[in-house]
């Protein structure tokens, strides 16, 4: 019997993109699917658009605004699929994305592996997306995946994954106390609950950037608190899985990158993150930036270079 795939779409004020996301699912070459859209208290016409879709595959749920993680958890309760596919309301799936990943997992509903795939970033239309191979685009053990991701600042967005239901159940629910990097914390648990990642060449998803409503565009104190908590949970989970020189260095590096990104704001969060960097043994991570920034860092230290970088960014924004 062919496995059923549940596609979970949390939605908040996505009327400009939602129908395209749904259509990218309806057009899949793998047709044994169900679509669960959870409207998270949208104030635009997102709910109306979802309800107007004429397909027996789609189920639409409405709730008061509680965040994307809550919406995904609500959908998981309703999902009947053997595999779970997450899709944000402004992103898209390639036509044969699901079918390719099912094949690489051998259609095995009890598989101990999860599938990843290629992803490309776009701003207006998916034709802009470039699928540029990175080091994560290969088969990896869970520990190898995190060392590579955190050492080299690489990512997979939620839609890249296809996860057997059994691994989803082992991983637990989405953490509803998180906003920024809620997906990083969730998929950390998913990856560590698996035996490894199977990378699927040609299984494409499209990641929209430039959406002002995106959680990743939020830089409030609450957002940074969430990001740091997510990193605390992720690093603790990895160390529990394997406590080694390599995992500790990866943990220190990802936390130092947080310090570089947030500095000089929120000194208490920076101190907490810096303490964790020291706890994991430190890192030699350099500040990311232009050759000029790296030159300044070499002679004055990364903090001065970061302040210069931030001031220059403010000047450029004022000129726009």
C-alpha cells in the first residue's frame, strides 16, 4: 500500500502566497497526500483563501493567534500520514520533491532515516532560485550533520525535510515557547532521533526571503531570547547524544556566532551565551564580513570591527 504523506502548512497573514504554496502540493507527482492548513488568527484573507480551495485533500483549521509552533502541533494531532512534510505558507515544493524523497527512503514507513533535499532562495518568483550545493547536501550521521551545520553556518529550512511519522512521534511536539529558531530546535530533535540523513538529489524546495512577516526577520529582545534558548536546548541535546571534542567545538562555534550577531545589544544575553562558549571549550571563530572588517578585526578585535560593521549598515540603510 502506498504511504500517505501529510503536508502541514501553518499560516499567518499569508494571503499573497498561500494559494501558491497549496498549489505546489496539489501538483505533486506523488498524489497520495493530505494537506492540513492551520490559520493562526490571520487578520487578512488567508483563511478565506484556504477555504476556497476545491480539493478533497485539504483540511482547514482556524485558531486564535498562538504562533507557528502551536499551529504545527495542532495540525500534527489531525495528521493521518505515514510521513510528515512541513511547508511554510510562503514557501514552495518542487513538483516531484515528495516522490523523490519517498523513493530514497524506500517507501518504508518504519524507516529510521529522514530525507533532506536541495533548496534555493527566492524573493519574488521561484524562477530566481539558485540551487547551490553546500556541504550539508550529502548523506550524514546526526552528529556529522550538526558539526557541519554549526561549524560552517549552514542550514536547511523546514520544507527540505521528509520525516517518517515514527520519528516525528519520537521527537515530540514543537516547542511553543519559542519563536525565532523554533524550527532549528525542533529539527535538532528530529535529526538526533533518526539514524541519519539521506540527502535526495533533485528533491527541490523553494525558500522565500524578504517577507517582512517572517519570524527570521524579527530582531526584538523576545526574538533573541528565543534564539538563545533554542541554541541552549540544541547544544544540550547534541552533547547528550555525543560528548566529544568535535561536538563541543561545534557547540561553542554556533553560540559564538550568536554573540557576533547580537553584539552590542542585550548584554545579559551576550554574557549568558559567552559563558556557554567557555563551558564548551571556546572557539576560534572569526567575525564574518568584508575584507575591510576582517582587517579591522585583526588589529583591533572583533568587537570594534562589529561596531564599525553595524554603523556602516545603518548608513547604507539611510541612503536607500
